[in-house]
C-alpha cells in the first residue's frame, strides 16, 4: 500500500503517517499539498495525508480550498498530533547560531514561534518553505549560509542538523489536525492507534438573498441535539460576499439525524455535500525517533 504525504521526509505530516500506518507501507513524499492530493486522486497512491488545521494558526486554507474547488476527495480519517518546534542549524554553525540572519520554515511554523523569534532575532528575515522538512533539508545543504530552520526532532536527525533551542513554539498546546484522503470512501483502521471519537464533515452553501439563513442552518442541528465541533466559512471564489461553510459534527452519519438535517437544509435552498464520515485518532505524545 502506498501513502502520500507532504514531504520531504521528516515533516510533521510524515510523522503522523508513521504513527498511524506503521512501517508496512510505501511512503511517497510530495513537495506541495496540491501534488499530494492530486496523487491520490489519480491513483498514484492509495491514501494521502495532508494538514488541515493547527491549534495556534487555524485552518490550512490551501488544503480546504483545493479539496473543495479542485479535487473533491473523501475524508476517510483524521489524525491529531502534538507539534514541537525546534530551532536547528548546520553543525558548522552551532557555536554561532545567535548570529544567523535568516530563519527558514513553513509559514505556519514561523507564525507558531513568533514570540521567540521576535525576542531572540528581532528584525531577522523569514523565508518560507513548502514544509518544515524542506526547510531542514535546505539548511543541511547550505552550510555556508547563516540560516536556521524551524522543524521537528526527526528532521534534525534526518538531515544532520543541531538543535540549538527546543520547544520554541509560543503556546504549550500546539497540535495539528491531518486528514486522510481517498477517492472513494475506503477507510483504513490504524494498526497502532485506537480511534477516540467519530466525526462527519459537511460543506454547506447558503441560498442567496435570504435573511437568517445561517441561523436556520444551525437550528437544523440544534433541535436534533447534534454537537458541532467546528464551523468555518471560506470564500466561494465567485465574488465578494459569497461563502461556503465547513461544519464538523461529532458523530458518524446515521440513518435518521444527520440525513434529516441535510434534508431540512436542502428544503431551505442550501447546497449540502458530505465530505466525509470517519473515525478520528489522536497521537498522545510527541513522536521521537
């Protein structure tokens, strides 16, 4: 079985893949989220794992928008993983790491470490990579540059870097949510983790020029006592003021409650699409290898 992920090796997505699927798979790294999603849509891999949300920085909009507008795949599972961000440099620069002139990492990783960077390297240049692993790989390949990467412990080991400051993220509770994607609705039960809850995710578009439409949408779930763990709006990309809503429900789709809510929303003129009904898993501790 082949599993695609946002690469290169030693990204946080790669760690989530290893924790969920184990070692009896073929891991395929892709340099961008769209490439990873395209790969599973085209059958090059069996599953794809991509980040969807971080506890500090919010949703990964690229993932959500690409799933909605470009490749309508099914969410067949979710992995929530703790995130530990470390500052690392090439071994040749260990003794002079305080004199670096650039920090290289994914934009979310840099944002998660804003307080540390502001106080330690005020005015330093930030360069954005496609992933934390790509940043670590770059620093490894450029020992002559005064540049540091923000990445995880496995990245430091994978690319031969020295961690000079550990756990530099601004807040202790730093977790990222990853979606497991498949063209159909074929779920995969993790051999290493046990699910801790069930979820369903809907995409909803509101009828145009109808006052109170969002209130009516929420009411359809409220009176059925369906708990919504997330409500998020994203632009439809068809004009200002046009949005769709992503709603997470804390239960698998059943035969009565969720179908009844969907039928009520469609009767109101809403567009409703089920993005996935799946089990959610949590990695309890940071992975160190």
